[in-house]
C-alpha cells in the first residue's frame, strides 16, 4: 500500500526541518507551503490505538501488535494517559525508525501521531 500524500509531505517537511533546510516548493512534493500545511493538518490516520487507562507496558504491546502488517508510510495515532506513556511511546518509535508527526496533550491524556 502506498503512503498517503499527507504522510509523504509530513515526512519531507520533518526531514527538511531536522536538517535545518528551508523548505521550498520543489522540496515538498511539488506544492506551495500553504497547500502543504493544509494537507498536513488534514492528514489521514490509518490506525487508531486507544490505550487510555492502560498501564505500561500494555501500550507498547498494543502498539507492536497493531502496527504488525502495516506498510511503511502509514500513519497511526495512539492515545494514552499512563504517566510514562509519552516517553515510552517516543522511545519505541525512535527505536523502530518511525517518524513522530504530532504530539498533543489534554490534561493527562496524550495523543501521538506517527508514520511507520
């Protein structure tokens, strides 16, 4: 399965930002930056994982189980509220080579969107 345009654009923008490169239209899938940001905001999440109320390591086990069989470039959102949820998921994503696209917090609940 091919990755969504939003996932490709997000990955390109993140890579350019990490390198300290100013993104231009030619660097970002051929579109202007306003278009790219609107596409990023409207990114499609391919899989939702809700582990609210589950203590670690259950969120890590759920993540591993749910992404099995998914394709590189697909986008996943995982939501949890365990005190060590966020650092555990971030470390797991880094170890597996996933790209974190967005992290949001609402009180103790954290939502992490990442691309495989």
